[in-house]
C-alpha cells in the first residue's frame, strides 16, 4: 500500500493541457503512478482528476509568459521538478514556463525552431544535413517561381502546422493555383502566430517510405525508442491513415541512422526532452521532413508501448524532470493503428459502433470518435477531424496486424442519419 508521505515525495510535474481522452489518457495514467501531476488548463478538469494532485485554471494555455508567471507563484511554495506538454500548438508556450523555472527544455527559441519548419530547414542546411529543398513564400506567384526553381512535383505546406494539415502534392504548373488555394486556406482550431511574411513552404517532393522516430534526449544524448511506419492516403493530400510499430525495426540498430538523428538534434539545439521526428527513406538515404518537440500523435507512442513495453509517459516525464528514462525494451511484437472515415462529404452520423463479436483477438482497442448527430467528411474536407473511429492491433507480424485491422474495418457499422 502506498502511503500519503510516499506520494508527497514523488517529483512534481506541471502538465500543460491534456488533449482528447481517447488519445492521451494512457499517458496521464502512467505518469500519475510515479509523479504528482499539476495541470494547467482553461477549464476545470473532468476525467483527468483521478490522475492529478492539483490543477490551475488559466486564461490561456497559448500564453507562455502568462502561464510562466502563474507557475512561478506556485513554484515558490511547491517547487516543480519539470514541465511537460504534448500538444503541438502549446509546446512553445510550455517552454516559457520551463525557462522561467530553470527546468529542462526551457529554451523557447529552440522549440520555435522546431515549430517553424522554415527555421528547421535553415538550421539543417547550415549543418549540411539531408532534407528536401525548401523555399518559403507568401504569394501564389512566389510559389510558382519557387516550384520552377525546385522542379515539379513539389509539396506545398504551411510552415508551422501539424498533422499534415494544408499539405498537398502539386504535379505541374496547372495544379499550382489549386494547390496554393488549398494550402493558404488551411486553418487549425488553435491560434498559431508567425512573425514572418512567408507563411508557406514550397518543397522538393521526395519519394520513399515515410517513417517517424520517437526519442528521448537527455543532456544532449539521444535515445531512439520507437520507429513508426506511416500509411498515407487520399492523394494528392497527405492524410495519415495509419501507422505500424515493430519492436525489432532494423532502423533502431542502424548506427548511421542514429548518428544522423543526433546530428539533426544538435543542429537544432535540442538537448533535453522528447521528440517526434519524421523522415522519408529515399533511394539516396533518409531525408528529414520535420522534428516535433513533443510525443508523437496518432497514438504512435501507445503502439510503441504495446510493441516494446517501454512506457512513453514515464519516459517523457522523467526527462522533463532531468531524470534518466527507462528505455530498455521488455517485449518484441508488432502493433498497428488504422483510422476510419466516411465515404462522402457532410455525412450526418445516425449511429456508429463496432460489432464486438466480429473483432478478432488481435484487436487491442476499437474506439468510436464521432458521435451520433455529428457531420463529418473524408479528406480533404475532413482532414484529421474527419476520422470517425480507430482500431489498434497487436500481432507477431505486420500481416497479422493488417488482417486484424481489415476485420475491424468490416466490423464498424455506420448508419447515416
């Protein structure tokens, strides 16, 4: 039995926001087993309460200096040991708190260098590291000239969005206007501000398999934990429709790839925390797409935990507090996730559920995201937020996961209103 005095001796972690319960509760549950967690949020917590030692309702979780001031008042009485945030739109604000409290990952300039993909490109170009050619632009005409310089096909993207929002492949000059209209119209629910007149990027199209790497960094020493193999759909858009993680992925044992990861983080100045890096494995070798200063989304860290036994919540919390994470794999299986969508724009959900009797044993979770009455669309109109459900699978092989996810897709019953 754990006593109250034992709990009070645990490190105190400040967490900024939580995200959707179905995507992030597993992290908070793990962290609370070893840490006291104080939450900053704009509303009183609900499902989070059982995992918290306290919380503060703040006016704005995008306001770094404002949250830093609130945290400093609390810190004077009950010192925090670390600050953690896994929401892309809030990691820069969270770094202001860490900076004010002199805790790990407390350099807003470094986090902004990761958030602003144009700055990422500049830093890696200066270090001579492999990445697609990239030109920041403001107008459609500038995009036309940039595409001519790079050569078609090209990728158009906002310079700081996540989840592939606003990303489109353009094959020729005829498609440039349509592509630029799509990218420039892209928005996120969260406010993102750039002190720049060049909010978009025109980038070289590089082909190959797209992967992600979740890693801890402590004192500049990087340890890759999980490699995610990405499935992308709905071309020419870049919707992430699934991922798989193999505990025995050969990239984890590739010394050259490990050096490249370390060199990239050194060039960006990232020395402490968790990162989610994305690469294209081209015929010429890996080329960096982006580095995110947070845990991966889309339940990729959850897949990593299922595949290896490494707990991503505890590892991220430990490095946030300057402690050594546990990074030794305890098991070796293959895991995967698939996201499900409706087939037509503006579909109103009447009812939605998985037929549990049709789910095979390899299915770990089958979760409905959309609620009855919701109006949803597939990409591009429903990019990311068009997902209506997902399923995760655990098996001895990728083929085994694929068969299980096929069965889960067949077991999802959606009745339009």
